[in-house]
C-alpha cells in the first residue's frame, strides 16, 4: 500500500515559520533520533476502525482523546522510531486475552508489512540503524498489560524471537500479576504476586524491557528487587511527582531506581498528569517534568513517551506529532544544550536498548 503524506519542507526555515519557532530548533530536531517510547494508536484501529495508514485531521475533539498520530503524520513529523503498543483488554478471560494478543500481534505486524517502503519492524539497535539508513520509521512493538500472557507463562516461548521490546507489567486494573497505581485498583497495595515475580523473571530471560509504567508503588519496588541487575528498567510513559503529585507519577526514589539500573523514563503528555487543567495544558509542562528527571538523576535517563491516542488530552500546543519540534524550541529557550536535547529525543533510549540487547 502506498502512503499519502506531505513531505515537510526540506528548507528548515520554512518548517520553522510554519510552527513559529526558530530555525535552530528545526535543524537540531532534524539532526536527531526522535523516538517515542509509547504510542497507543493501534487500539483505535482495533476497536473503532481508525485506519492508521490514512492521514487524518485532528478529529471531532481537536486532537483530544484520539487522532493524534497516524502513519502518514509520523513520517511528516520525521519521527524516526516509536514503540507501538498492543493494549490488553482486562475484561476478557485469561485464555481469551492470550488468543486475542497473538491475533493482534499478527495484525499489527501485517499493518507495518503492508507499507514496507516507509516502515520497518525492528528489535535492536542494529536493526534500528538499518531502518534509518533506508529512511524508514523504525517500529518497535510493545505490550501494555502483562495479563495478555498470564494465562500460561509458557506463552513466552511462543513469542517470535526478540519481537516484543517491552511489556508493561500491569495497566489500569489489578491482575494475577499485581496491583495498578490507578484508583480503579483495590485499596490495599499488595504489590506483585508470586506469579508477577515469575513474570518479571521471564521478561529478563527473554531480554524484554520490564516496563514499570502504571504499577503500584509496592509493585514497583517488588519488581525492582527481581530483575537481573545487568538489565536496564524502563518506564515508558509517566509524569513525575516532583512536579505534580499524582497517582500516575513517579517519585524521586523511583526515578533513582530506574537510573541506577541504566534505564530511562519516558515523559507522557496527558495534561492533568503534568499538572495542568484537563482541557488546557502547554508543552512547557512536559519540559518541566523532563527537567525534574535531569535535576534528580541526570540527563542520561529521560526520554519521550507521549501516550498519543491513549485517550489523552495533550497540551494545546502539542496536539499531534506534527508539533514535536516545539519541545526542542522550549528546551533551547530554557538553556539546555544540543547534546542534552538529543539524549532526551532518542539518545537515552538507544543507549538503554543497546544495554539490553547489544549493538
């Protein structure tokens, strides 16, 4: 299938004028690996028939809840890579979740395979580099909700070799694996179950990132105690409590644990988690959360993890991937240098990926 999209002007000045930002910001953006740790758009295709291969506008709600990313706009935005998530429906039985997961995995792979000129499914740093050399978007595959596989942990052996990059251990509901941070979970934080601990060990065996987004605080620390210390932890999409105290955000001790493992923390774009109003919000709030991670654990452990199309309400000046260079402009304006910005845009994730799966 041929994708229809609008190539951004090769002239950086023209794109800068379009976004009303500096040419310096555009040039730095274009010279960077730009990688999003969590895009949830596939769920809209599964449930509502939102065609990811078609270029959409901002939808009925102006980029709120959905219509933030599709394949053509990802290419227009020069998004060099992303982890595209398969999200688990907790209301299914465990056997149904397992069958549905493998069905969705086939469907997502086929979706990428239908546009081979522009997208490539990748598993490690060398495959990422090969895709980028061909000017393709490098698509990693992740799973949101480890209960997709909790019916029988033998299902790990059925996964195509290294195809799944990361698995979020729990999502918005408690499961046989452990407790969510969400208020939808039980009042008592019981942390990880014995099955949950074994699940984390299986992730380590398969060199799949242990993603600690969404997990309860006790569950977080239970998971930290399990992994192979040689493998980095990851939190793909979160805010930080040092800027906005919220059940969805990580505190400074949690940031330190991820950093000590050599991992990285992806900052998400949901306005209320960032500390803004639900319907308002500005991209500068994302930068404040990035800065708190930098100030707390250093510049090598923070990344971008938008959660676009995860029913979020993003900042009004960053409603879709097409506005991403504005983050560069904001960081430059707040005194951050090019090397640090490039780490945040993609470099930190690529380092953690190399540590997990080699170069």
